[in-house]
């Protein structure tokens, strides 16, 4: 089992939860970002810094991803690419992306992008909170129990 983190936008609380999990369960954890990241020194945790640019980190995750591995991301196109490659994708808010729901999520995302590009204010997601972290932890525990 290996877990990849789309680390540029991942909440600090989720990264910290995953650091503890990696050490406790001896699961390889790799953060991928456009900038240098501080993370605990551990044989289970590593980081890859990629060049600047849109989707460079996403492309690197997809390039290195093996079927059956987990990607933690809120990026819906990255989640779609992960699923297409045989991986699993979990949003930091605890929503699992799947073959059954990814096309709908992509459609909604693209619709919202079109609205924003035409000047419509769509707002952003609500602030990340303790309930989101708990939902993520619960979904991650269920995933790990199914995929030992």
C-alpha cells in the first residue's frame, strides 16, 4: 500500500494525520508539491518537489501511481486520472471518488469553471473543519480495513 498526497492544497490537519498513520501502520506516504515541504523524518514519508506550473504535481502523481494505491486530493481531474489508472482517490473532506461518481463530479466542476470564466461569482467551499477531518479519518480507516 502506498498513499500519495496532492500536497499543495491539502489541509495541514490531514497531512499531520497521514504522517502519524504512515509511521504507525508502516505505510509509504509521498507528498508531491510545487514547493519544498517540511515533513517528519521517517523511513515511511517522502516528498517530491516538482517544477512550477498548472497540474505539474498532478501529472507526476499519475505518472508514478501504481494500481491499487491511494491518492489524497480535492482535485477532481486528478481523481479521474487516478481512477482511470486503477488507483483510489479520497478527498480531504472524506469523499471517495469512484468510477460511479467521477463523471458527475467532473461535469459539475466543468460547469462551475464555465460560470467563473464568464464572470459569475460562485463562491468557494466552506472552511475546513473538525467534522471534515473526522469524516476523512473514518473513510480512510474503512479503506485501509478493506485493502490490507
